[in-house]
C-alpha cells in the first residue's frame, strides 16, 4: 500500500513539475518575446530619431537665406522743358530762347539724352569817345547792330553714379557728355568803325548762315519732387570744334553754345521733367 501511495505521489508530483516547467518555459518565452519587442521598438525609435535628425539637417540645408532687396530706379521715358534761357534772359537781355529735353533710361544706370531749342540774339552797341570837356569826338563813334536767329540740338548720354538702399529712390547724380550742333542765320543791320585818320567806316551785312559744332561735359543732379515730376540742373563745360560763317561777319553768339569770342564756354541748364508712369516694384 505504501509503495502504491508513493508511486501515486511521485506520479502526481511529476505531473505538477511538468506543469510548472511548462509554465516557466511559457513565461520565459513571453519575457523573451517582450524583450525582443522592446528592443525592436527602441531600435525603431533610434532609427526614427536619426531619420528625423537627418531630415532636420536637410531642412536646415534647404532653408534659403532671406532675399536681399535690390532697389531698381525708374528708368522710363521723360520729357521736359529747360527754363535756363528764361533765367539767362533776366541776367542778359541780349539772348532769348527756349529748350526742350528728353531722356530714355537703359541698362539700370544709363540715360540717353536729347535736347533741342531755339535762340534769338539781339545786340546793339553805340559808343563814342569824349574829349576832356565831355564832348563827343567826331569820327570816334563805334556802332554795331547785330541780330541772330537759329536752332540747336544736343545728343549724348548720362551715367548715374548715385546708388542708395532706400526705396523708393529715384534721385540721380549724373555725369555725361553731349554733342552739339547749331544752325542759325545772322546779320548786321549797320555798323560804324571809328578812324580819326581815314574817317569812320560804315556799312551793313545781309543775313548769312552759320553752322557750329561743339562738345560738352555734363555734371548734374536730378530729383523727384512729386510723383513722376522731376527737377534737374546741370553744369556744362563746352568746347567749340568748328564754326563756319562768311568772312564778312563773325557770329556774336552761337545758339545753344554761348558767346563765340572763346573756344571754351561754361553754361547750365535747369529743367522740369515729367516721366511717363512705370510699375514701381521692389525686386529681390
């Protein structure tokens, strides 16, 4: 009986041990599976982190720097009038004229320029020498009555040396050149040349043509006073190249150039211009 009970007890214990062993194996398998799953999740997280960091670096590399603002000045077509002859008339009543100007901007800094005008000159001289008593001396009178009418043209280009980061800015500092040509007709209605020995020489000269060519160096400022309304002035250094006229009469003044007694002359312009509207944009 005891042997049978012992066998039964061992048999029962063996079954229990098997069940416990199976349970341990199952728990171990579950633990290993969970560990593998956690390791896989960790690896995936690291991979994702690496990918995210790589993507972040790529995004950082793909981020473009902020665009730099480049100010583009308006360069359209402008037309205007030169009121310098009006100012000259106030200072010198011998010359009366008017001039018109036109500009065309190209190449960001360049301006093509054209100018045309008309000038009338009237000069009268009547001088007589006097003796000690203040009495006019006979045959010592000088008379010269001169008149001229003609037009002129000037062509050239200006370069804008002024750049600014402000917007909008359409002001210019211009340096350039001009080629000038004038065609006019002049006459002397009467002259008298004093000569105490031979006596006074009197005469007149009919209307004859005069053709003149010259070059100009230009320096000026141009400012936008109101939208599309500009004021500009310039100084001109002029060099006379040629002037063809009859031997009987030398021109007293050349239209658009000035007095012809010297080959180098100075001048100025003061213009008011209207520029055709353009699309004003900031370009980047």
